[in-house]
C-alpha cells in the first residue's frame, strides 16, 4: 500500500471558463496551462501533501466540461469530502450563477461536505466583484472564502493546504461524511480514509 | 447558453439510458466527436433513480401526460401512514437530548417526515443487479469506469418455500451449513452443481442434446433431486419456473455458480445509490474524452438527407437549431415513431412495484441486502424477483428499507404483485411501533412498464435505436446491445479500451469474500 494516511476527494464546480482546471493544474503540476479550451482527458489529479508530519493524499476532480450546459452528473458529487465552488472575479455572470450551483450542491452533495467559495483570477485588472461581496456571500452560505490567481500562483497552494488541514481535523474528530462499509471499487484498487473503515472510490 | 451548442458532430446520442450511455462512452473513448442530449433535466431516462421529491414529480408527470403513459402506465401510489405525526416534534426533541445516551426508539414515520428526508432516497425505476463475473462487471473493470462507482455485495438470496422465507445456500459452505437439507441431499446437490460448473459450451450441448424439448425441472427430477432441492435450484438459483427449458436452466445455474467467490457471499453486486448511477458513470467517461453534454434539450424532428457522394447525414431539429451528425444513437423512449422500422412486435410488458418499509423482510445481524426469488403462486403467474436494499446502499434514510418487485405482466402491476407483497409485508397501515413478524409497509407504488427491450432497427442505416430496460435481473442485454451498436458505428475499433489511470495503482487489504464455488472433485476447479 502506498505511503499516505488520509485520502480525500475534492471536487470543483462553477461556470465554464472560471479557471477550475487551471487551479488544479497549478496546484498539482505547478504550471499554468496556456490557451483556453475545454478540459479533455483530465479525470482527476492527485497530489500528496504533508500536514503535521502526516501524508495526506488529495484526489482533485474536475467537471470534464459537463458544467458547460449545466449537465453535471449527480454521481460526480457523491462521496466528495470537499467542494470548491469557483467564480471569476472579473466576470459578473459567473458570480450570479452561484445560487444555482448551491441549489445543485444542496440536492446532490453530502450535507456535511466542506464548502469553499473561490474567486479566481485576481491577476485581472478588470475586477467586477469586490472582495467583500464574495466574502459576504460565502459567510451567508456557511462557506470558507479565498481569492486566488491560478496564473500568478497566488493562494492556490494555500487553498488546497487549508482544505487538507481542515479535512484532517474533521477526520480525527470523525466528523467526516462516512462512506463506510461499502465494497468500494470493484477493480481491486481501494483507497481509504484513516482507519480504513471508510472506503472511497478511487 | 444553449445557443453556444455546436451543431456538427460525428455521433449524436439522444437519451441517457444505459444502452445510450455505454455507446456514447465507447464512441468518445476512441476519439469520435460526441454530443449527448436528454430531454429531461436528469440522467437515466427509463433507467433513472429519483429522490423522493423527484419521484413525486415523475408520478405527476406520468399521470398528466398521456404520451408518457405509452411507456409507463397503471401507476398507483398509496400511503399507509399519517400525513403528519403529532408526536413527532416532541420525539425529535427527546432524541436530541438522549442521543448520546441510548439508541433512539423506533421512529414513527409520517408523510411529512418522508418529505423532510427526501434527499436520502434514491429510488430506482429499473433496479438491477450485476453478476460478479458478468459482462458489466468485466466491462467496468476493463474500461476503468469502475472508478466512478461503488458497490455493495448482495448478502443473501432467499426463496419462498412451504409458506415462509428461506435462505438459499449459495456456496459450498452454505450448503453444508444449512439444516434444511439432509446429508444425502447435500451430496446429491453438490454433485449436480459441480458437474454443471465443469461443462464447457460444447460439453454442455452434448450432455443436454436429448433434453432440448424438455424442461429443467424434468432434468432435475431425472437426476433424483428431492422436491426441496428442485425448488432451490429451479426457482432460487436458476430463477426459473416449471416451464423453464432445460438448457436455459443449466446456463442460468452456471452463470450463478461462476459468479460466486469473487466479492461477497452471493454472486451479486448492487450499485451504491442505485442502478441509476451506472449510466452516469459511462457519461462521465464520455465527457472526460471530450463528449459534450446537454440535459433539458428535447428534440423535435429527425430526418436524414443524402449529401454528395451518397453520404447520409442525420439532421435533428432541437430548440430552433439544426444539429447534424453521421450517426444518431437514440433511446427508444426519445425516438420519433417514424424513425423506428418496423414497429416492434407485441411483447410481454413488465409489472413493477416499489415498497418502503420499516424493517427487513427477514431480520439479520448486519444490514442485509437481499435478493428474493418468489416462485409463482399460481399457474398463471411468473417468477417474481424481489430486491430489498437498506440505508447502507444510499437508497433510503436510516430505519427504512426500499423493496422492489419485478415480474412479467399478466393483468396489472397491482393485481400481479400485491398477493406476493402481502406474504412478506404487513400492509394493514396499523401502528408502526407494534411488534410484528412482518415489516410494516409505509408506502407503495405499483406501475406497468412497456417492454421495449426487443432490438429494433432505425429507419435508416445511420439511425441506431437503443432498447429500453428488460425484466431481467442483470444488465447483460443492455451491454450486449450497446456493443453491437458501437460495432456498427465504428467497425473494427476496440470497445471501451482501458482509460489511463491518473495515478499508480494502490492495492489495499482485500475485501472479505466468500469461497469460490468448489465441488467435491478436486479437478473440478472453476475457470478464473
């Protein structure tokens, strides 16, 4: 078995073009993919980080473009430990869609899932959403809040590290949504949280 | 946003049922440019699962739209509990304070408490199991789509024998542990089952060549099996009836036995959150490889036109836009009549029912996941398949069970299935807390589904019509049809080759599993 103590599933949602894939690739690969375009071939990415001397593996899932016409499968939300809702601070419509996304999250995600609101693209000079508006929104809906720039690598590391720290704390208090006891993946691969009472899909 | 929808694709798939979704994934996987649409706001079509709210919407829709009744009809929903339960608020408060001290006492459910917990229900329109070594499990593994789904093992197989529920011994250990069968019978049974597992296709045809026009029951009698054993093998293992042809029975038995010992104690797996998750897993793969997804997108008209060099293009009108493709794959529930050729022959429709109960049909230490095969109670009836799933499968809130009934239609769903339900549930609507042998039925839904599982062909070579759900226990026919359609669209291409892994494979401790099926003879090892 690989060397890590915790594995968490983190999923990203938000309108097309807000930079979800860029956030993931900046964090996992340390690069900013040039050019726009749908996310082809990327399923989920993995990065192992260290929290308090313990190895934590983050499995970060992207939408595979299904957000474009608001057609994300329910199964995408299943078993997520953390959910990052992203908007573009330079694009009002991406912020205006947040209530729709929240409705979908309420419907399909576990109600204990850790939620983080992220305003991306702080490198842009044409900001349309002031920071405090985003902060307010997050507070009203019980979400953590952070502004990031995938391009300038600003706050990206911090975003995922804070998620890892928070989830680990929850896992230690056993507050984590439990997906326990299921057979899990049938292909013999299985990933687990903590004491192996939790089986997640890999 | 809809206006951004590109218009030209190699393959357009309409409908997100099982067959359509597998074809979409397979085409996208080998690089075809795929658009996948559905007229409704959710995935799955006739294969969908609903939360309790969604299910209510579905019932309303069907009752108010005569067009929907071509597929689903005779819908009859019934509550066996009060609208509101007056004590409930009180009880809730009590539970909060006592939570840490002791288990809360059994909950009294009301229609209002169902509504509050609506999200925790995942109720399947087409509940099905997977054989552990069946084609769908193999496909999920070989394509790497297994990573999108989780499963639970069916923990027991039951049958109805001498007017009560009886566990069916599945594995060798079960057979020897059971007290329902004598030692002599055990040897007899093991000998027969071992020989069935040992036959290859050729030997099987050879061994049974004189049995072509005889029934499986006659064969079992010929082998000297006692009535009890015949019941187990014929009804519970082969899932047959008195009329089941011999070779079919042997094949069904072999399928059952070969799937033993891979995951749990029985040959079956159940998808977490219901069968409706599986089409979505294939859709995810399709999207990962570039497939474009758009729900809430009804189509108005389908036509074909011949362009230069005799090439045919399929055009689809949808929301004042014309979409073009080389191949249209369309679910039978979304398909305009004129595109089906010829009209499918009259077939036997399906009777279904869903029950929500406050306990398992047969108590067990751990939460059970049960397959029950009811032999026909009358000569007119067919075998009734019953699946009972609990909260651990993500199908319902704690304290409840969802129970599915499926059979071939004789009269109506209600008259076909109610006599069976009454055998195992208390349907009196009485006090929920009252101790009783049978679980209380809290809610029921009966409905008939038109059988659209017969293969049909499209009116043109480039239109591929996907069949609807069949009455069978597994997904095998859907997988088979999807592969056939894919081969027509992409001749010579590999069907769902393995998708690359984003990480190194991690092996962890094995899932506890039952023993493989083994006979008395050491040389009768099952094939891997």
